[in-house]
């Protein structure tokens, strides 16, 4: 999958009120863009960072521009638009890229489920011999020394999702936590115990209970490090649940 239109490059001036970002475009025009990310965006908003925006001609939109990509370090890109990962995961699954989730004939999104009144991102059904798969998708953009961490802030909602997934396994279905690695510098994903220790604990409990944990990385950049215009998930990334985080990056 690709961005529908070429992106506009600029420089980040500031992010504020969570959903707003001021950007100076290459022609020096100052614009305000929608920032579609409810997280802390830790590590994804360096001062004066190169950023790329999509634009819309929809007259009903309050803001014409949407913040899509950021260069977090020289040659490393991250996709900060958290509206993208569900579509990325779905496209990869339907294309057969995710070997662990092949064989399902139907894929539905935003299906209500669970005792805590959740909505699952993707529900896969219609497999010849495997039970339905309930897939919760998470966006990973926090990178530290090539390691990706989730979450980037304490997340009660994420903790709830892990409990719901464990309950689906107990009912006899498959449950999958699917990390979309939207950062080109990440080579491994770990729970961010240093940010949300309870989430890390629950994730390990979920894995032990039978919740499958997968991670696939997006092809955001071309060989020169600039945006390729593509959002495809193209390779699996290891997930390390046993590794403990330390400030020095040592286990």
C-alpha cells in the first residue's frame, strides 16, 4: 500500500495540544497540521526535525494537512499517524505476507467483543481448520539503540486489550497482539517496562496464556533514507519478552 498522494516535506516547529503541529514547508510557508497520534510520541518530535505531511482538499476538514512521517535520526523514518497501522496490518495479512495468519477467508475491522466492551482491530475468520483470530494492532515508533519499545506512555487502554485477548484464548479462539513497526531503525521489539511496568507484566502473562505476539516492519524509506511513499509491511521483526530493560541498554 502507498500514500495516496506525494507527501510534502517541511520542518517541525512544535507539537502542541496533542493533535496540532506547526510545520515550516520547504517554500517557507508556515502551516498547522493535524497530528493523528494520542501517544506521547517519545523520540518522534525532535526540534526542527524533517517531517512529511499529506494534504486533503476536503472542504469539510478544519486542517488541510496531516503529519505522516518524521526523521527521528539521520536516515531513520517513523510513521506517526496511528490511523495507518490497522490498514497496514490488514493489507499485509490479506496479501499473505504474515505467514502466521494465512488461510483466513474473511477479515473484519472494529468488531465489538469482550467483557470490558472493547473493539478488536481485526477479526479473521473462515479458516478451514483453525479457530477465529482476534488481532489487536499496535504502532511501534519508540526506538532506543535499535530496539523498539511499546508503549511510549502508560496505557490503561492497552492493558485492557491484553486482558480481553487472554479471555478470547480461554474461550478457544486465537488471539494475536500485532506490532506494526513503523520505524526503519528498529530491529527488535520489547515491552517498555521502564515506561509502563504493568503493561510489560501483563504482556508476559498474555503470552504465557497463549496470546500470540507478532511484529512486522514497514517499508517507509528508500535506499537513500528518504520516504519511499510505501507503507507495506515486508519483514518480521523479533519480539523479546524475556529481556529486561536497563538504563544502559544492557540485559
